[in-house]
């Protein structure tokens, strides 16, 4: 699934320091917008029902099915896993390449196919209803993603993505013993860790692949200009976060990252905004 922001604006400068604990709803760390909404809604209904009938085993059964899909999404969107408080994701970063997007969709489809088989043997109507809702939501999401891959040039914004990935760990609501992982995450974004290429370069390659397709739709020029105008806030915000939480050893990686993000923005001005 597409992982980076389709068409959304960047936050203002205030957001460099205030809490950012909601889900990342841009498509950088992709929790499928349609499917995530359904998962959140059904979870809320279950909690409300649990207050009336806490012994209902269907809630636990339905949660187990939902969790299988959720775990796949977090595996491919580890920054979101960090916001959920799952420490094992803290040193990981998302992969913006098409191969990872397709791998995630295949994994989700495999789980959904298994759930479809299981649903034939589910007797509880509440569980059956949840499974039907999930199947429909992800089916619609897959069709939406297929269309985007064929026809859209996405407004990827690595400055925003990297800032949010760091901010997911450098936040007052994150325990101090987890914040050190932001250094490893920064080095991976920058391509300084073995096996990792610069994140901005991977995003550029992904966008170039889309540009090569005939008849694709470009993102609105106003959106691109808005992103470019506000990206300096992200670049100022990253070192501010490291300084705020008294972390050291980030300077070399950030110097390289800053060059990479500036280069990407210059490429956008030449290839997308014109």
C-alpha cells in the first residue's frame, strides 16, 4: 500500500514541540485510512458493548482477527508502532519502495483469505459482522491503492516523514529509555547504517517510477508549494528535539540528512512543481 502522504499539508512551526500522539494519517507510515477507520470504529463499539456484557467472548475473538491485520500494518509502518507504544519498532523505519508496498498488500490479502475461510465456521453473528466489515474495507482500500499506483504521482514529503518518525520517539509521552532509539532511526533515514539507502533518495526513485507511467495525474501545485514552504520548519524541528531531550551524537547524521532533504526539495521544484 502507498506509504507516503498523498495530498496533505504540513503542520505549522508550533508542532515542532507540542505532542504528536495521534496516528500518522499521511501515507508515510501507512495504516490504511479506510481500513484503519473501520478497525478503530469496531474497537470502539466493542468497548462500549463490553461495558454492557463484559463476558462476551466474541469481543476477544474478533479482536484476535483484527490484530492479525493490524500487526502486518505496523510491521510495514514501524513509526506508527512507536506511537502505539510498542518498543520493538523504535529503531526501525518504513520502506517507501514499491516492493514493500506490494509485499504488505500480499500479506494482508493472505490474512484476509484465511479469515474468509474461518468466517464460514464462525457462529457468533457479532464476529461474523466484524469480519464482513473488515473484508469490505480492505477490498475497497486495495482498489484505491491499485488506482493510485496506476494513475497518480504522489506528493511524497520525506522532510515531514522523517520529522514525524523522530518526533514519535522524542516526545514527553515517550519513556526516557526509548528516546535513544531516535539516533538509530535518524542514521537509517540518512543511509548511514549498513543496508540502508538514504530515505529521500528512495522516495525520489519511487516518484520517478510513477512519472514514467503514461497519463498520470500530478499532485496540485499549491500542495507542493505549501510543502516546500513549510519544510524548513521540519528541518529546524529535528535538532530542536534532540537538544530538548539532551541526546548526543546526532549532529553528523543530521548534517547529511539536511543536504539530502534540500536536494529532494530542489528536485521537486524542477520535476513536479514546474
